[in-house]
């Protein structure tokens, strides 16, 4: 059964009339389908009756419902106020009512020519042109553009996120600044400790200020210098005395600014006093040991360096299981195993050669130093995460701040001092 033809007149349809240009009537069902289905435009089903009951002719039906359907021109159509969308083949775009909208064209004179065109090949990966050249204005191969979800390529960055050449260079310079005074003129090592811990106190004070705490810098630095100096000349008891003097002096200085937020500021100041000059004062105790103080500092620093290097190598190549993902996502149990193994092996050999300590006791020393160093690194990572900072400062390229290098040492030197007091005198 054939469908009803709403344009069932004797007159030919628009597209069959030779005296009219070839074009599709509006609306085009492929662009603006309506409730009439395909009716006039496809013949699959009849057009529905319009709202005024004028029959299936819809808008093209004469108002009186009689006579042949009129040839509706787009100019007098009721919907002429709506800009039609035409897809007629061969139609000139300049004559279409939609010329008020900016067209998107693939020509050289199109409005989008102000945007850089993507040449053949992958611009980000440096794919050459079909003729084998990179083309004008192309980036070199191996570089990619930085974006919101894609950071810029960092030159020299390692798998662990460090600039490895800069980190090695700075590490060598730091080692020379520590070992040369230590072995050439041991009292000069005290100046190195005072300068290092003074910078560390400044970095910590700057970091806690970002968290809202205001700590007095002058009494903290003065108290830190006093704490390390007393430990160098008077031993362990003087180290404890220096800590008490530092905290008390900071409290008196802070009370001069009133009692507002006093608890918060003094908590941060006490943390800095214990974390930097008190723990660092054990390095002064190691160095001031008569006869072999330089060697005690050396074996401690070597164990820390071996722990850091072994953990970096094992974690970068084999790290899969995170050790503390909420504190330091880059640390893994495989890296920790590398830290412990490297420190134990190196300390076993070094203590046997320098102090004639049995290798197994040297291995115990290395394991303890490695564990303390990793705990110190995690402790500072937790502090930085709580304060919302990535590095304590940017003084050392490839390392961050000085405290980012001292974090492992500050926990390692008290452990080394206690163990060497037990191991070395027991053998000698």
C-alpha cells in the first residue's frame, strides 16, 4: 500500500521542474528532521496533520485546504525568520542566508588561517615531512610541546625526578666542603657545622612560615650555634643544655610580640630547635672524639651516601611496591632493600679496615644507619607535605635546599654516635 502524497498535484515537484535551480527544499530531513518523518522528502510515511487541522499538507498546504499545493519559496515561508541550514550541491555559499555566520573553510583565505596549521606528520614527535625535511618552523626531533596535561621535557632529568648531572656535581662539592676541613684542620669542621645548621634553621623557619607559624629567627640561629659549639667542647651534657637555652631564649623573645598564637609559634620553634641543632650536634660529638673523630664522621657519612645511592639505584630500576605512598610516593620497598644492602656491605668493609671491627658488627652498623637515614628522609617528607612545600629551598641545584640533603644525616649521626661508643671501645 503506497503512502499518501501530501503534494499530490499535477504540477511537478521542485526538484523535477526544469525552470528552477537544482536545490533541496527546506527543511532538509538530514539536517533538521521533523515530526513529519520523511513524507515529502523520502516517501516512507505520510506527513502528520498540522495543528490547525488543514490536512497532511502541513505548512505547504494552502490555507483553505483546496487546490494544488503551491510552490513554497523560502522568502515567504513562515519560518523564514529562522536561518536555514542548506546543504544543496552546487550552491554558492555567498548567497546563503547563513553567510552572517563565520564559515569554517579549508582554504588559505579562510578566517582560521590565523591559527597555525598542523603540517603532515606528528609535530610533537618531530616526524619529518614527506620529502624528508623537518619543514619550516618545526621543532627538533625528540622534543614535545608543554601543555596542561603534559609537562615540558626536562633535560637531564632521571627516572627518579632529579637532574642527575647537577645532583652529582653538587654532591661532590658538598663532600669536598665537608671532608677537606675534617682531615686537613679538624677545628675548621666546626665552622662548617655552624654554617650548615644556620642555613638549615633559616630554611625550616621559612617553611613553617608558609604554614602560618611565625618563629623568631635570631634566637633560633644564635641558640643553634651555641648548641653545636657546646657539644664540640663540652660533650653530651652540654648538648642538652644548649637545647634548653635555645628553647628558653626563643620563648622570651617571642613573648615580646604578645601571647597571640604563642602555642603555635613555640611548637614550631621547639621542633626546629630539636630537629636541626640538637640532632646535628651529634656530628660535633663524633668529630670531637679524641684521636679518631674524623674517621667516625667519615664512616657515618659513607654509610649515609651508600644508603642513598643504593636506594636510588634499586628504586629507579626495580621499585614497584610503594613503601609510604601517602608520605613519599617515590620510595619503594625494593629501594629500601637496596639502601640496607649497600650500607651494610660498605660499612662491614670500612669498619673492619678502619677500626678493626668484626664485619658482622660493621654490617649491623650499616643496617642501623640506613634505617635511620630512611626514617629521616620520610620525616622531612612528612613535614614538607604537611606544610605544602616541595623543597625547603632552591639553594642546591638537583637537590633542593640544604635541609633536603641533611634530612638523612640528622637522623643518622645520633645513631652512629651511640653505636660507635659501643663497638669501637669494646674492641680497642
